[in-house]
C-alpha cells in the first residue's frame, strides 16, 4: 500500500508540474535616451568658434547677409574670395541630430540639416548648403563636429557655405527650401541667433 501511495503521489506531482502555467519573463521598458540639449552655439566655419561678418583676422566674412536680396541665410566665404575656401571644414553649430543629409538638387548641392533642442524644449534647425562633401549622414552630433566640406553646389556657384537657422514654425522644416523668399517667417538671422548663445569660456 505504501508503495502504491508513493507512486500516486509522484504521478500527481508530475501532473501538477506539467500543467503549471509557463512563467513569462518580465521585460522592463527600455530607458529612453536622454535628449541632447543645444545650450551653446558656434559658427559653422573657421578655426575658432566665433567669426565676424567683416573681412578681418578671422579669415572669413559674410558675403550675403540674412535678408539681403530676400536671402534666408548667410553666405560665408574666405577673405581671399573666389574658390579659395573649397574643401574647408563645415562644423555643426551646436549639439543636435542630423535629420537630412543628401544632394538637394540644382542650386543646392549637398545639404545637411541638424535639429537642435534648446534648454527650453523648443526645437530649431540649422542648414548647411552647397557642400562639396557630406561627412556625417545620420545620428547625433556635437557642437563643432565636422559634418562636411565647403563646396559650390556641384559647380553652380563659387565655393561658399550657405547657412540657415530656422524656428519650429518654418514652412520648409527638414527640407532644403527656397534659399530666398520675401516672407521670412520661420527663418532667423544666423549671426544674431548665435552670438548671444555662445559661451565665451569655450573659445
């Protein structure tokens, strides 16, 4: 009898184990990646983080200012003019994420657009146009990371960098855009935007 009872006990235990619901492992939600804040801005060209718009010792000048001829950005050229800046480094103006990096067609050539999140949470974009070569096509970038080289929009112009800063109400968000327009809503003067947002201690 004892042997039969032990046998039945083993059978019952085996049955209950076999019928037990499988344990589903608990998978924790991935930790969201922290947003890279753009709290410090610099100019996208030159050996230092700040350049002036005039021809002087920093080697660069703004050949066509924001608003001039309905221009939506700034055109940066070396003091020596012509094509002397072909191939010069183009840098990210601030921390951000690349949202566009491609040939944007005639008149634009290679373009990179970077989305920046300000400390307030507001988003803006910086655009870098006419480049000879794109060196970064995706992902996060830090301020002054090299993203490309100054170019001529596939031979359309003399070499220079077309540089824009856009607010989040820009109608051409994440697109190359017209370059010129009478309505400049959504675009701001790049130098006027950068100057108060640069940290002098980082020079």
